[in-house]
C-alpha cells in the first residue's frame, strides 16, 4: 500500500528499496567501514574453521570443532553484511551483491581464497561505478546501477576468464580435438608400417582411410599440421612418409593404447572386444608418469591382449 502512494519518495522507502549512496551520512560511512573490518577480521581468524564446517560438517564435528557456534557466527556475519549494505544497494538488490561477485570469480579460479579476493575486487569495482553514477546523477538509484555493473563484469568474465571462460573452453576443446586427430593419424601410420614391416614406406590417403575412418577434410587438415610439425614428409600428391619424429610419436600413442588395453584386461578383467573403445578415449590424456606406472603395475609387458607387440 505504501509503495502505491504518491508520497513514496518522501517517506524514504524508495531509497530503502533501491538504495541511495547520495543519502548516506558520514556516520553511515563509518558504520560501513567498521562492519567491513569486523567481517574481514573474523574471516581471516576463522578461515579454516569456516571452510571445514561449510564443506564437510561431519568431519568438522569429528575433529571437535564447535559446528553450531561456527554456523551461528557465519549467519551473524552474513546478516551484518546485508544490514550494512541495504543503505547503499537497497533491500531488493542486496542478494545480487552477495551472489554475483562469487559466481563471477568462480569462472577465474577453483581456489577459495582466490575466489574471496576476486569477489571483493569485483564487488568493489561494481559498487564504485554504481555509487559514482548515483552521485553524479541523483535521479539514478544506486542499487540497480551496481547490479548492471556487476552483470557487465560477470558477462566479461564468463567469456574471457582464463580458467572457466566460454572462449577459453572453446579454445581448449578445439586444441584437444586437433591433438586427438593428429595422434590418431600417427597411430594409423604406425600400424600401417607395422603391418608392412616398413615404417618409412610411402603411404597414400586411401591406405590411411582404409585402415581407419577419416573424412577427406580431416585427413587433409591433419596431414597439413603434421607436415608443419615435421612428423610426416610429403612425397607427392596425397602421398606421405613418416619422419623419425613422427615414428616415435606414433609409437608412443600405440604403446599407450596397448598398455591401457592390457591394464583393462588384467586388472578389470574386461573382454577383448570391450577394450579398444575405452583405450581409444583414454590414450590421449595419459601422461608419461601414468605410462611409467602402468609399466610397473603390469611388470614390463611385451604384448597386449590381442598378442600385438607393445613398442
């Protein structure tokens, strides 16, 4: 009923709902600063206890932490942050100020302390823009402009963050697809050489595609990149030859594939016809450390479950 009255702004309710930095007094600023200092001190002092309680309540109880007291403290600090922010942001938009900076920082890092610091910076920058606009244009409410600034920053992080940004993920996905394509081609070339008993014999596109399914476009792009890396040597139209570097790389991928097939067969007792698809997906992510561990676990094997030599 009060919101529908014509004297809404005179009652001060408008500023309470949407926030108004220009209406803050010097004492309000001191109160905000004091609350901020108190919250920061408590977060620093009880940082580990907060983390353990929030992420693993049962474990916190097991090690003797006063879980109920810590949860009450977290709730109290949250209430203090909300109550102190209403004057600036307004009661309607205070939830955005609590949630959006953290969600935005999450795009950049998985570490909690980094997220906390980034959240503070993001919240501070967006608040600065919102308060400045409210100051230079008194008709503009602070809260909505802070949220608009937050939304812009969040959108930029969502696109450009180096950890979980959309563009970063697209680049990583593309690079991973390229890596898989090149390794599959090299493995196919190695197997062709293995079948013929000559790894440096000339191979045509038709031979490669008869051994493994590639589209003409995939094979063309892959061979072009392999030539740049000096893994294959062009020897005429649609004719190629493995270089020594290419042979070693093809041998490595084939070795990992067969090691993983053997591991699945020996340790998990999978049937032979179930091994290949799983090994195809995992061979591209196995590191040299994991490869060495596989050799140790399998006691330096010589052949895979299909009786193929492990190179």
